[in-house]
């Protein structure tokens, strides 16, 4: 049942010279109301007899709007209770203490229920005209590190390779639009490829169920270079473009490429990069012979790398049709999805990640 104070009924006017920073939440609230996100949470998220089970939709939407407004801690949700903000969001704004109880009531099963909510919300948005329909769809997958400060947070107690405590979630986004297609929270010490095969299968299935009827391509970096990821793509009827880890075997294959096979490409350094193609069987007996496309890059003159090698190689495997230069240029665009995910988001994901605990004390303060 829709809220009696729907954001659709609100008229925004500027009658003062001072702008309100969080007024942009009205747009997000209108979208959430149109997709009926709160109702989806109430329908699919069942916390049983846990203390925070009641009114799950209001609590979930409070957390979403708090994150969109820049909140990093549960206490930041109090900003939504200032002034008349709560009257225009389309739901009751929960207090931080209530949100804490709500979040502590979640189990792994509850998180999977939220996956259903995200999948159905995506389907509703795409059915409303935001989806790719019959056109080709490229899915970029990546992982990101999200630091936390709570010392007792489940899955975040270990120190990762960056020397931080936190989480290492997997994220799938739509190339071009940046729409977040799927996500999976993992403990901080997990490597990039752990669970990637099943994650890829779920992401492709979600895109199909949401209405993507055209060809699907998966792009990924070397952290996802494993047999299970390729197998998941083939089973789902999707093509792939995955960066290869440069092992001794790969270097031997690249070294066998004749010099005349290299084609120069536009690069910031004149004559700085070339592309060539050969064939390769990845993953030993588990793999099939596929296309191996390689970009070689001359090190920047005077750099330390220039002292040790003539070229730096960037190979990837693919089963896509198309010219070598076109596929190499498209694969390189995967880097565009990695820039935002290097922080706590990817593409249009939430701008912050709830860190729990307390923020670090600024230097010189007590």
C-alpha cells in the first residue's frame, strides 16, 4: 500500500536564496515510490521473531536515503529527522538506535532475501523503459575494498592485503549506464575471484529475468581469470572478455607472435602501443582454445620499467566475434568501471558504505 504522503504529490519551489543540500532526495524518494521499494522489502524480507523485524520497509528506506545523503554511520540517519525531511520521503524515518537493532537481526538468509528485492526492483525499472531490451548488454564485474572501524564486525575482523579491516564485496554493473546489476558482500580477506563463478551466473540470470533479451558480454580483469567464470558465461549463453594473468606459459605464447602481426594503435605516446592476436588454451585441460588478444605498451621513457623490459603486455581471452582492434578497444573500456569502484562504490552504487563502530579520531584531538 502506498504511503499517504507520496513524494509524487509534492511541489518543489525555491522561495529563498539559500539552497538546501539534501533537497535532491526528493528525486530519489519519487523513484523509490514508483518502484515500490519499501513494499518489496516488506514482502520479501522476513526476520522472523528478531527484535528488529517490524516495519522492515521503513527501516531499509531510511538507510538507503541516509546513504544517498552522504551518511557513513548509523547515527548519520538522524539528519533525515531534521526539519520536515521525514514528511517528504514517503516513509517513516527510523531512529539510529532502531536501525542498529534492525541490522543486527540480519542473517545470511535475510541478505539473500534482499537480493530478491534488488532483482525485482531492477526488473521494474527496466520494464519502465530503463533497460537494454533487445540491444547488446555488457556487464562489468569487479571487487572493491570497504574499510570498517568496528573491531567485532563479522567478516571484517581479519586484516586484508591492504593492511585494513573491512569487506571485499563483488559488484556487477552495466557498461555505459553504470547501473548496479548485482552485488555480494564478502569478508575482507577474500580474494577477488572467490565465489566469482556463481556470482557471474546470478548476475547474468538477473539481467535476463529483468528483460535483457539481447546478447550479453561479460568483461572482467585478471582477478576473475578462472575456469569457473568462463564456464558460467558459456552455460548462460554469454560471451566473455577477461584479462589474462601473465604467466610463463602466456609469455611464451606472446613471444611466438611474429613482429609483422603487431598493429599500431592510437596512444598518448607516439608509437607507444600495438595490438596482435593469437590462439591460446587457458586453464590447461579444463579450457578450450580461444582468442588471445594482446596489447603491448612501451614503457614511458626514463621510467624504472624501461630499464627492465622493452614492452609491458596486457593480454585477454575472448570468445566474441569482431575485429581484433575493436575488441581490444572495447575491453580496455572496462577500466572505466574500475575508477569509482576503487573507493566504496562502482558506477551508480551507493556513494558510501556503512562502516560501523566509530570514526577514527582526528590527529591532535582527544
